[in-house]
């Protein structure tokens, strides 16, 4: 089992309804593979010297899940309010520390 993070961008083409998040989170919890998540506020891009890379599309939140592979992690997009409302969700594997 691998760890994945779903990074949700603030670029949905329509606002999710108030019922979407509770239903989605309940489905994730029922899967037994949900490891939490949170909204993410605005921030800054920093670098010790020189000009930092600009922030990409602002992120709105993240969800952490466990899956066998990237295809399994992508299955958690179904019902995701950002994804369902036309927004971008990045799915990335979180490497295990050796």
C-alpha cells in the first residue's frame, strides 16, 4: 500500500454544493484508506537567495489516501467536489522514507 496526496486547486468552474463535501468525506472514511486532509490558505513562495519560483495556481486543500497504485489513488477523484465541479486535482505519490 502506498501513500498519495490529492492537491486541490482553486480553479473549479462552479462552486460545490454544501452537500458535496460531507458526502465525499464520508465515502473516503468508509473506504478505510483516508488519512486526513485540510483546506490550505494563501501563502508565499520563498528562497534564501535569488528570486523564488512563483506560486502555481493557488491550492485550496489536500487529501491524503492510501492505494495500491496511482490508478487506485485516482479512483478517489470520483465525488471529489473540486474535480466534479471542473477544477484541477493533482495526484502525487508520497515517497516512503528509507
